C-alpha cells in the first residue's frame, strides 16, 4: 500500500505558484433596465470564479435600492496568479425588496472575463449578456487596483450633528459617502455608510477599509465626503460635503474627536448668515496591522489536522469491488485519494506529524454499538496516527472489524474537534489552528445539529473541509452556504466567519490530487488570518518559540 501512498503524494505539486499580488476590484454599472414601469431594480452583483469547470461564488456586492446606475461600495479582494488563467463571472440580480437572498431574485445578465484582462486594462467596461445570450444595454465597469505592500486596515467611526432637514413630514435619513481623489482627477467611491432613518444627529456603524483603498497609502491625498438624505425612489437629496485627508483623520487615533463643517456650496452663495449644514465628527480612527498566513506559521502556529471518515452502509460492503471502501491492491479508492491529497499539504505545517483519525456511522467492536466519533485505531485514549501513512494504515486495518451502518451524523465529530479548539482560545496566542477533514458518501442526516455545530465552531480557531465521495446527489450540502451567502443555525444565529468548504470529489476525478487539495485548501490561509486578526492576536516573533518548539523532520 505504501507505493500507492507514494504515487499519490508524488503527484502533488501544490502551492508551487506563489500568489503574485493581491488585487482590489470595484464595480459600477450603467443602464440597468427597469423591471416594470412602477419600480426601479434593486441590483446586486455576484462574483464567481471558475474552478475545475465549476463556477464558485467568491463574494457579492451590497444591494442598492431603486437604482439603474449603481456604484458599489463593496470591494472584492482577489489573489492574482500571473501563470494561471483566472476566469471570472459577474452575475447581476434584481433582488426582491423583502428578501436579500437569491431565492426570489431575477437574473438580469452576466459578463465573463479573466482577472488578467482587468489588470492589464486597469478599467474594463463590457456590455452585460442578458439571459439567453443577447447583448443588453447595461454596461459594467470593473476597476482593478493592486495592493502594494501596505496591508494595513483603518477602522473609522463617524457621526454627525444638526444636519439640515430635507424631509417635510419627518427628519432627514442621512448616509455618508467617502470618495478618494485619484491622480487623474477622477473620484473613486471608497465607502458608503448605511442610512440612519429619521435622524439629524446620526451615529453610523464603525467600518473598516484598507489604507490602500482610502488613500493609496498617500496620507495627504484629498478625500471628498458627501452627506445625503436617502429617498426610497433613489433620488437622494444633497445635504452637504467636506474635504478631508487621512492625515487629519489620524487625529482621532488617541480618542480625540476630529470635526468638519458640512457645507452646501449653493447655500453658502445664496444665504447671508449661512454657517454650515451640520457638523460631521470622526469619533475614532484605528490602524489595524494585517498579518499574513506566513507571519503566523513562521511565528510557530501549528496546523492541527484531524480526519473523519464515513463508515455508513451506503458505501457498500468493503469486500465488494463496487464499494467506495473497497481496497484495491494497486488503485487507491476515493477516500484514500482525498485523504492523501489534503493531508499531504497539512502535514507540512504540523511539527509532530501525529493526526487524530475518527470514523462515524458504524457499529464498532466489542459490543457493536453505533458510534459517530470513534477512533479509527480503536484507541480512544490516543486516536493519533503517525503521519498520513499512519492514517491510511489505520483505515485499512479497521475496515474488516466494523459493521457499516448509519445514519450519517457529523455534528458529534465537529463538536469533538471544537472542544479541542476551545482549549486553544484561552491561551490568547496563535499556536494551534484546527482543520477537520470530513470524507462522506452522502447527504448528512443531522443537518440542523450540524448547522448549530458549525455556527458555534465559527468562533474558534478551526476550519471544516467536507469532501463528498461517490455519486450521491450532494445539492443539499450547499445548505452549508446559506441562501444569502451566510450559514445560520436553526435558531437563526449567523456564522461569525465562513469556515466550511464543501466539494464533491467527482469534480476532480480526472484531475491531479493537487487540484483537489488546492481547491479545498485555498481558503484556509485567509480563514487562519481572519480568525487571529479578528481577535487581535498577533503572530509570535520566530525567536520567541524556536527554543521551545522543536520541528519534526
């Protein structure tokens, strides 16, 4: 069996292509047709990227109500690989006002291009293709900007007081837009706040933008800030504006307030005693140092890799060559291929190379009760196997001793790993991050419990990768990505961060193991960084841990 292991391992040429740079994309669209004479569309773009012939959603913009020419505040941040063709698809939807998801949305059209095309042109404009493939009137413009070296983020908290009242029967509904003045004198939308209804003294939610987005790293660059009174028909009333720079904003770093008078130039000319249309206040400015995945790994953070294997009866009798668990003398089954492909990468980031391996859905000796989290080596005290090859050997050795049974419950195994990850939280250090690889042949039967377990795990230093083995209909598994892009527990609690990646193995049947590993692990570095950055946990400096952490060979 070791030669199978070696042949699969040898074909892994993964992560040999380092990310060349990070790129920020911004979208505007002109000329979206009205859905009917009575109402304008509520447009939202979904960005998808092609991965092994499948279009996978990467992110989506906000929904802009009653608007035919939207400029989006949302910034898409993508990794750019020079030597890869990265195909992108921008899909435009008219979102039903009462429901922000895609269930009742109307598909209005799409555009396909490559990331390379956008980067080489800096600004790419294309007509949207309507459903059916005809060219529509709507034009999408995508602007690309490279993130150059400075990955710092800025957290800003704005409020205002005594804004002009633009509404007859109620008070104004203000929102704030911040634009950056580019070198070519054009204005680029950096951020649009939410609308605070019926309030002349609004406090807007704290928001985060990259320093690159805000001012291209130039602290003296002019920023034009405009306050509007929101109207449901999309024709917002102008309240006033002011100019600022990031240098001025930095005055709010140590808790002091920075204030600007909000000026309406027309009123300034017309009205003799005009002072301003209100005061805009920056209550807080925080610079957040963004650390990279490599910073954490080089600071001694270990990836704790755990495997969970589906031993339910639907896999078929392992003695039968049609079974998904059949051990062929020369050809590894899909479980082994997926295990080796993903495990090979993870083991490089784990110094002791010991991996806990669990099974679920089988009756196990000696009393043959059904278990959903048993140790594959039958040693409950120490379920760890030596290296990925140790997991492979324990898997093969346990098969003849089990009775494949059911149902397919994965919540217990997620909770088991979450218990270990929760111990790590108390250290307040970036020392261990947990990855759980679940290999299953069918749709899970404890979906409600699983959603609850994932929502709870999203608060912990862990990620869950689920690989669907065999030819079952896995469409229900997409539920693990909620309809509006957010997974929720049965009680409606949303995940704190996206920690689940699901892929069917059949999409990679004819690709190399590296392709599968790359697809399922691509998100992990960002998930690690998001977790530690959100907790304010910095990576250790290498010298701090080297004396206490021997690295395995």
